[in-house]
C-alpha cells in the first residue's frame, strides 16, 4: 500500500518537476532580448567620409549601406531612426601637373635639319611637304623638331612634354615657344582645344609682386590672391568658358627635416566677368539624413525626433510625474474641466506641446517622432509619429495603441 | 485548539499493534483533554524505557499490549504535560486505566483560547484548519509565516517581492483587509485600512503555539472583518515546566537564525515566567533583500488562589529589511543576469549596498490578561492591551535616478548631481514614509452557563488608535539638505535627515463595540447565535496643510455604525459523521481613506458607504480511527465595496475644489467547495490532502453612474465594466498532497505537493472603464506546482533532547509567477509580476533542556 502511494507521489513529482510553467515565455523573451540587444547595437548616429554629389545619389547608396552594414536589423528595429552624416557636394581633383622642359634649338640643330644657313625656321617649313625628301608629312617644321628632339632625348617617356624655343622668320625673325609632347613614338605639337596650359615664369612671379621673392606661392602667399588678376591681365580677351591650367611652384615648408617645394596645377575658367577656380575644388558640406527602419527596409525619413522634457509635461498638466498615463490615452477634456472634448487627450497634449515649445516644427509636411514617458501599470518610453498635413497633425505610427473610446 | 490537530496527530500512530502472538497483557483507556474537556486524539502512550507504544485514536482510546509485570506507562502530547501511570498487568489480563486527564503545559492557555474563540471540532460550525506547533516546527523552514497555511483549503500565500516579511495571504480570494488576524484573541488588522502587514510579525513564528484558520465568518464573537476568514494565532504563554530550548539554523542566502527560550515553570508561589528571544539575519535570495530581525517574548503569569490568573505578555519583532518593491514585466527580469531574482530597487554608494526600498518596523504588543473564574458556571476574561508601532518604508523622492547597464541604481551619479546642485540642495533623496501608531484596547468576555445546555456570553471591545503618517528625510545622498515646501507652518524648509517632509497627519480612530452570544449544546446538536455592534469614529489631523492656528487642523469626528449577526449549528449524525451550517450578515464602517479620499481635511466624505457582507456555508465531517475528512461549500457576497470617485468642481465662491462621490453597487460573489482529508494507513505513514475550488467573480457592470456636484449639476458619468470578471490575485483552484513517513524511530521525512491554478492577475476594478475591455478577464497566470521536502531527526545529546530539522522548499526550483498585476492588454507582455522564490533550504538544530 504505502509503496504504491510512495511511488505514486514520486511519479507525480516527476510529471510536474519537469514543467517550468513559464519556460516557453522565458525562451521567447531571451530570444527577443538577444534580438533587441542586436537592434540596440545599431547606432542612432553614424558619421561617414563618403561623398555624394546629390541627395538622390546619397539615398540610394546609404540605404544600401545600412542594409549591408546592419544585417542584424530585426523586428525590434522597426521604427528606429538612424542619422547618418556624410559629405554632399562636388570634389574636383587638381589637374595634372605637367611641367614642360625647355629646349632651345641650337645652331647644330638647325644644321642637322637643313636650316643651318640662316639658323632659323621659316614659313616654308611651316607647311605640308616632304621631309626628308620622298617622305610626305603634314608639317615639315614639326617633322624637323621631331628629328631634333629625338636626338636631344634618347629615351623619352610617353607623354613627356618639352617647350621648344626656336627662331622663326616671317619677314622678321621672332622667337617662338611651342610645346611638343612625345606620343606613340613621335614628338607632336601639343595642343589642347579646351584648356590652355600655362606655366608661370620667374618674370610672371616678379610681375605679381610678393610671389617674386621666391618665385613661388605658399600658404602665406596663396595663388588665389594673384592668379585671377594675372589671368585678367594676360588673357584680356578671353571668352566665357575659356579655361586655363596654370602650373605653379608651391613652397611646402619643412618636410622631413628639409625645405621642399612642388609643382601644382590649378584650372581657372572665365565666367564672363571674372576667372573662377574650377579645379581643384571642394564644394561639399557635411549633411545629415535620417533613415528609418520601416517594414524591414531602411527608408529616408524627414522626421524630426524629439524627446519630451519635464518642461513639456509641465505645460500640459502632466508635470506631477512627468509622463503621460493610461488616463490621458483616451477621449476627454483638456484642459481639465475646460469643456473642450478631444478624441484623445494625450494626442491633444502633444499637439499643444509642439505648438508652444517646438513651433519651428509646425509647418506643412513636417514629420515628427515624439518620444514620451508613459505609465500604465508600469513605466515605459513610447513614441508616436505624426505628420503635419493640411494644418493638422496626422498620426502615422505609434508604439502603443492610441485609444479613441 | 486541540480539536482538529489532534486528529492530525492521530495520523502518526493510530495503529494498535496488538497482534503479538506470545503471552501478554493489555492496558487500555481513554486519554482526556482536561482543558478542552474532550477526547485527546493522537496522544502517545509508551511503556517507559521501551519503544513499545501506540497513539490514541480519534475517540482518545488506546489499547497497548505489554509484557506481564509492573510497568510505567507514559502519556505525552506536544504542548501538554507528560503523565506517568504505574500499572501491574498479569498474563492475559486487560487493565482499564479509564480516563487519563492531560493538561496543557502552558499556564493560561485554556483561558486565552476562550478569548480567542478557537473553534472546537465537531462542535463549532465553521470550516477550520489548525496548524500545530509541531507542524510549524517541521514545515516552516525558510518560508514566510503565512506560507505555513498554503496546504490548507482556500489559502493563497505568497512572498510578493521576496523580502523578509513581505508575504501576504488571501483567503477565499479576499485580501488582507477582509481577513481578520487575531493574536491571542486581539485583532491586529490596521485600524485605518484594515490591512495586515506580516513584516510586523515576521519573527512571531518563533513564539507561536498554534495557528488556526477559520474560513468564512468564523467563530469570533467580536466584530472582525472576516469576509475571507479569520487567522487565529496563539503565542506561547508560560511553560508549566521548568526548562528551555536553544535553536539555531542556517539557510539559503546566508541566513542565520538563533533562538533561546527559558521558563521557570509554574512555581509554588504561583508565579511563572517565560522569556524567549531570537535573532535572524541573511542576504536574501532576491538581490538586495537582506534582513536583520529580532524577536522577543516574555510572559509572566501568576495564579492567585484557584480563581484568578493574571498574565502579562509582551512580544515584538523589530526588523529591518531590503525590499523588492517594483513589480516588473517578465521581459525586464530576463534582461539581467540575476533573472527572476533581479531587484530594480537597489544600488551601491561608496561600495555599500543601498536599497531605496528599506522597510523597518517594530510593533511591540503588550497585554495584561485577567482570568477570573467567578463560580462553577461563570467566568470573566479580560485583556487590556496596547501596541506602539514605529517604522515605515523608504523610497525615492525628487529627481529620478539613473541606472547602470547592470540595471542597478547609479547612486554615485545621484550623489554627484546632488553635490553639483550646491545651494539648491539634494535633487534626489531617499525618504522614509512613516506609519507610526499607538493603539490601546480592552477586550472583555463574560461567560455564563445558564443551564446544562445553554451558555451566554457578552463582552465589550473598545479601541483607541492614532496613526501618525509622515515622511522624513532618510538619506540626502551627498547633499546638504532637501528643500521642502509642504508645511504651511514652516515653508521652504531646508530639511535634513530625520526632518519631516511632504506630509504629516494623524488618523484618529475611536472604536466601541459590544457583542453577545447564546450557545446551545445538547447531545448531538450544538448551535450558536451571536451579534455585535460597533461605532467607528474617524478624525483627521493635518499638521502640514493646516496652520497650527487653524481650528480645522483637526476635523470633526465622522461616525459610522456597523453590526454583525451570525448563527450556525453543528449536528453529529453519528459518532463518525457530522454536518454543520452557518450564515451571517455584517456591515462594517468604511475605511479611513474612503472618508478622506483626497487627504484633505476640508473634503471629508461623510456619506462614505458601509461595506456589506452576506455569507452562507454548509459542511460535512467524517472521523474514523485512521481517516478523517472534511468538506464544505460556501457562498459569500461582498456588497458595496467602498468606491469613491473624486472630481474637480467649483464651489460657491468659484474656487476649484475636489469633490467626492460614493459609487455603490460594486459587488463580488465568492463561492466554492473545499475538502481535506488525513489518512494513516499505518503507524508510520500519514497522507494528507486538500482540494479547494473557488468561483470568485465580480457581479455586474455599473453603468451611467451620475456624478453630481454640490449644485446637483452633472459632472460626469462613470461606467465600470466588471460584470463576470474573475477576481484576481489568488489561485481559485488549489490542491495539496502530503506524505509523512517515519523511516525509523526518531527519523521522519515528509514531502508536500501543492498545486495552484486559475490565478488571474490582480487589477483595480474601478479602472475597468473601457467598454472595449468589457468581459475580458485580467491576464490568466500559468498554473504551477511546488514541492517541498522536510526531515526531522530526534535524538539525545548527553541526556537532553535534541532535534535536527531540514527543509527544502520549491525542491525542483520551479520558476513561477506568484503575483501578477494586470497590464493594459491583459496579457503577460503588459502585466507586471513578482516571481516566486527558487529553491531554498534550511537546516536547524534544536536542543531542549
């Protein structure tokens, strides 16, 4: 008898001991807490170095960035707003710095190409013909200079440029400076139809005054202060859209123990009345955009997030506990006993707070996410999302049920 | 008192092992309770110096086989003085010792039982469960005092937050304001709000002699709020025998307990003195719930002649403990490593644990009892008593404090902010809300046996009570002072630690009651009819909101009349079966808060409604030598629960004032079936069981109640949608099964299974104003099972009796929610909860000398 009873009791204990009544709920909760922790780890503010030319470009890229960077976003991320700061605008790199070497055609060179008699070129060279005889060329002068430079530079690199100075007779003898570039095994006359490349000479620096002291610019003598005026003087007849690349020498100061300088380039464009620097250029600003996780996707949000302050609660008869409560979340009068009935007292209080304390947010299309303390059998922080449309705030989302009855 | 538990004791032994084959004699007789004048059930009858013994059956009979010769037979029962009888038995002879009268080993016990209206088995027509001192000793372990009752029908007892003394007990679904608690017959429910704070009595278990639960209206003659029932606690009085005991125990959470009892015994000069003291401390299982508690008890009794006993009793249980005060959503517990033991109410300051919710209380209760046996047929018992309560609970005040990532309060930050606030004083402090009181009372009962069958008793019950409610600065958290502007007599005060802030008022309660009872007792029938009337008078004194020069600092008296009438009868169908019925109706004064709902002297609610209770009950009992069974059904209607609505209105001068309106008709019906049994198939094995099925619901919706202002203008209408909703906060179904098994002499093990089901989260019915929620019950909590284990080993060390006690509660470490408060969506996600404690153990050693 008692064995039966004892074993019955033990049986009973085995049946019930294994059952922790809240096991399922606890498992679910710890899983949720993990998800929440992951979701909470997604920052609400992100600062990026990336640069986007337009908001549209940024929206596409940043949405992708959020999706790729935070695969941990989950159901608890729903409604979360992350603000990303990035560069918006244009960055134009400086033009290539190409410094031409100078080469002065010598008497020997004239002799080499058959012009030794007058030691000058002439209009008879600057025309199509044969050079050497039997080889037709577009321009004899170019072919002769190609021959000269091939002697002067045994192994030129592709793209090398040389400013060739020679005498030219066209009734009078003048000195000409023409840039030749080594392209595909041939020295060709260098020409850029869009951009004029001009390399400042010592005389140019001296003419500008202060830069003449060291024949350079520097941080204390910046090019921006001189070159527009220089261009006005030297390109007096420039037409709108004309561009000039100016190559200048820049003093870097002490680098690794010794003074250093380097060549730099800057592009100016004539804009009808003045010369504007167009490269290098950085027109970007730091811009902030909010992305809200909505139905599993990060979407650009124009909403402003505000967290109600003690002063806000005090404004609307909720100053005692600095919160809203279940008894605000229902129809009723506001202010108390004023006879003014509202569908939902809490929403009315929020409206009043926005009107009085956040008036800059009250404009057509303004979207605001209001976070507030809420009491209903316990304290929590809740939020509502509202948009100002047609002169009224329209509720679009909320973390608790807004009750109208 | 012996009544029911004697039955229980029958368990331990009821087997008359008189089946021995060789030549023996027999000693038989009846053990008789000299105090209660009834058969002594379950008394031990042993041949001295041997292990040969039996226990008496439900009728007190025993039959013991003994070897021929002259023997000394020892009769013993816990709480009673041992008796030795010399007897000479010849082979084959049966010696009838007749009636062996045993008397309680305490002085004045019988008399106190009379004042306390202890129910008598098969005579008092109420449903009752009694816990004996032996059971308290065996089962208490690390449990809270009220939890000892959890295996009796209709009881739901929890530890709430889990702090020491923070337990509560609900009876038949009613909370403590509807459960009368009496200690030695003296009512201890708070005079203002009717509640019982068990932390006041946490150490009382050390000096408790017995605990009886009378469910329903109960046997008390005085008007007590026994809607759910009455818990009758009898403390020790003075041991009739010289000696003492030493007790020490350790347990879960670094718990340590030491107790000592000494008694002179009843001396020849008529004096008897007993003293006991205990110390109890520990860190608690729940984070931050440390405790340090003491208890003391002294009783001095003097017999004057044969007719008078004067007994002076003083006891108290000063304690201080950290609480877990805030219930949290389940999710919030899971967030932190402590899990279900997480406590949001503590932090650290300068490396010391600081619990913002510290409870401290000391309520010494002193009584002087005089028992006068006037003549053979009449007696007068009088108890004059007083209790001085001091203490309260701390909590945060001012700017809210932040938490660390571990979820504990960042007191370092709070202190830095307070210091930074400089001359502005502390922004965040810890305050103590004090609830001191002084309570004086006299309770006197005159009893007269008018004839063999009829006994009259009349009595008076007078009480005067002043409750002092104020807040004081408890901890400035680094600041110099706290600026408080609540006292019109002392505006903009820079309050320092100990200074009163926020509010300071007294509640004065005068209570005068009278009662009378007629009892009829014939052969098989016993019946009673009793009535009580009372006048309760409330005054409020406001020291902060009213200038000292203002006569309205003290309000006029507001008087409320209450009465009770009840009756019942028990009929013993046969020697084995009895049936009983009882019924009663009472109206009781509204609580203080209903009279001053806005805590403003000028806005007293003189029309506060009395609450009404109507109850019917019928029961059946069976008593056999090895089996006892009780069953009963009850129906209780709680009518016009005090519901006071406050609203703002304009008075004639055009000022905005608060108005109050009494809303009547909030009713609840509690009905159910309760049954319990006890079975001892053999001397070594005892099986007990209990089933309690309740159906407790709020009765009806209350619709379109107009709230009118002084000028009869409609202010608003109120709807309360509670019709058919289940009453929350208690398990409507409970079951228990227990076994005790004596493995060998002196060693006993016991196991108990308890089931709690149909528990709905607590909610405030007055808040169910949303029609959309109509008919939606509060969150139904999950049913749970608990297993407890206990072992007791009795042995001798150097000639003194010693006892080793071990308990494990919640053996399987079940994670369950014991207390839930309903949330907005009536589900577990929105509700806030307390978890029950995980597995706890305690091991104790008791040495008697």
